[in-house]
C-alpha cells in the first residue's frame, strides 16, 4: 500500500486487520454476513443479510467499493497486484525508471502512458488493436512513448512478475503493466436504492458524502474519482461526521 502517510509498504491485509481491531476496541458491533438488500422504510432503512436476518438503521453508509475490469489478456490475472496495476499513483513509485507498459483501448492506453511518463522514460502503450488519432501522435512522439497498435495476446511472466507483452507476431519486454479498461460497482445495492451515478459509474455525492437518496451516504472508491486509500478514509470521516450531526439534529442520539 502506497500514498498513505505513515503506512508506506504496509500490506492491505495488515492495514485492514488493524483497522477492524480498532473498531472492535471502540465497542462497535461487527456483523460479517454479506448484506444482500437494503430497503427504505418510513423511519429509515431495513437491511437483509444472506441468512435472512434484518437490521434497522436510520442512515446508511455505502462503502462497497469498485471492481477493476481486467484486460482480457492471458496471464493478466496471475500478475494482478504484483506487477499488473490499475493506478500509477498507487503503485508507480516502486517501478520508477523501469520499463512500463500501459494497456487499454485506444486513447485509454495512450492517456495512461502519458501519465506513466512521470515515473519512467521507458513507456509503451498497447492500444489493444485500436488506432491512435493523428492529433495525439506528436505529443506521444515528443515524450518518447512507443505505441503498439497490434492485438495483445498474452503476458510472459514468472511468479506474478511480468517479463514481456506478446502481441500478434511480436514481443515487448516490460517490467510492469498498468491498465485502463474500466471499473464497475462491486455491489448492486446502490443502484437498487436509486442512487444517482456519474458518467464514470461512481455514485454521485455532495460535499458531505450524501447521495441523491435521503439518508444514504457513500464513501470510498464507489463514490470517488481519486482511488487512493488515504482519500477513501478521508471521505469516510466526512460521511461519519455528517451522519453524526444529522442524528443529533434529529434528537435520536442518547
């Protein structure tokens, strides 16, 4: 995990375990069953889990996250999180001055490649068979970015570490691959509740993390344009303060 002050290099699992330990120490009730549905009621919301148990809440905070849509390329999944990543701001630093690849359809790859130039001068954009618009070519050439418009067939890798990208009839040596092939909401619940979404697929929220549905808040990657752990935590804190104040105003807090 990177870009979280004081937590550099800490594994996500270790960070999560410590976070849940602190939550338990604060006296919070933790319920680990998956929530399958949340339904508005006149006084709040009713949540149902996989065992059929129901839970009442005055407010709901959605922190359900996103799922990365991996490139449909053989070998990507085995390297995902080790040498294949979606965010250079999260995982670019350890690969500074290495041979980096950016993969995505057309301009999605070249745009990501331009971003990667902040970490390395050796960047290759794999457009997955799409052509690059002429207007983009001068900048890519000036930055020294190699553009490969052939279809990507597979990755050559060992123990999760990429060695090369194979295209139709060629091979390109790289050390790490970053992809720009989209994300999707990890849970169907925000849509079922009727939350409004941005064109990016993120849940729309205001400055207090309130969604378009009264009483429903969202934080983390599901409602973010900037997918960083530190930013997600900050948004969660904003939502918590907003919900706490709303409870106090309502007179419900004991």
